């Protein structure tokens, strides 16, 4: 633990950090599928919060096509993954996932640093305008209020877009220092050229129905005619836990569902 005097010394410098945001799906339990429509990283923001969880600064990064980002830029490439690569060390659900590589200059200090992807233009405008007094549109103003604290950021409510599935690709994660990966979200930036990494997970998932037919008698086949999923939530939070079965869940006795 650093002393207060040491911390005051730290915040006098600035570091050009190199970051990677790697898309991660939860371990495969044969109940979800790749979901290519909501897998890509279209836009990326990085937000910094102090030790009290208050907003310090935010960056809406510029997407480029080459592999040489300058300050405030990122590019995306596809990486091959194997079992054990996921943050929980479990079985991977996809062999190839996108990875965003970025470069960003930030002040020395201790921060919670979050990666947020695919939140759209209003969120990007809110990040760029935070702390500025201007007449922002209603949706932008809502995001500006939410990102004032890290808990507000995590608690942003997302609503499923039935008309355009690709718009349900929002992702969230926190950065750790490469070589010092642990479960703590609070990290110290205290030297130049530091390398950070974040596993970012999308808020939504897709579902597949799988069965093991290896023990069926010869000539016996199973065909699924239709599948209905009932009681699907329409909303979830960007960065908070969204359990599949919420506490005090009561199933609804009805026939309708999503087919």
C-alpha cells in the first residue's frame, strides 16, 4: 500500500499506456452459441474513476484500420483462443474473438478504468461532453448523469432491440495491468509505457438448444420442430451482475414466449 505522500508524487506525471480489450464470452455450458451478429467491436470508450468512484476523465477513441494506433486511437484484430484463456480459466465458447488494441495517455494515479464498447453515438457524445456545460440532447444528458460515478456507469439500463439485433452488442469490462491480473478493479498507473488488458463481455447472449444423440439406436433421429423461450427479460444493466434467474424469481404461468 502506498502512502499519501507517495500517491501525491505519482499524480504529477502522465503515462502513455497501451491497452487491449478482448471480447470474452462466458464458459460454454452447451447453452449458448457464437452470436456473430453481436460480436464485433464497433466503437470504444475508456472511462477513468478515482478511488472514491467519481468520474475523472473519459475518452471516445477513434477507430483506425491499421495496426499503429496513436494517442486516442484503437484498431481491432481477431485472435485465436484456447481453453483456459478466459478470465475464469474455463472452457471457451468461441475459438476466435475480436480484440481492440489502443494507445492512450492518462495521468499517474490510482484509478478504476473501464472499457465500454458499442454504446452508440449518444454515449460517445456524453463521454466527450462530460464536465462541460452545454445543451445536450435528452439521451446524451441521461448518459452524462449516469457516468458521473462508476456505479452509475455499471447501472446503465439496456433495453433489447427487437427490430435490430445488431444493436444489442453493448460490452463492458475493467482494465488490469498485464502481469498483475487479479480480481481488483483498482489499479495504479505510475510509469511510462504500461500495458493494460481488459476482458470485455457483451450484456446479451444468444441461446442454442443442444442434445447428445450418441446413444440413439441406429436409424433413430430427433428433429426439433419449435422452441419457445418464456419470461425473457427486456432489460439488463451494462456492468452489473445480470443473473439468469433473478432473486425471488417467480415463473409466469402463460403460453406466450419467444420462438
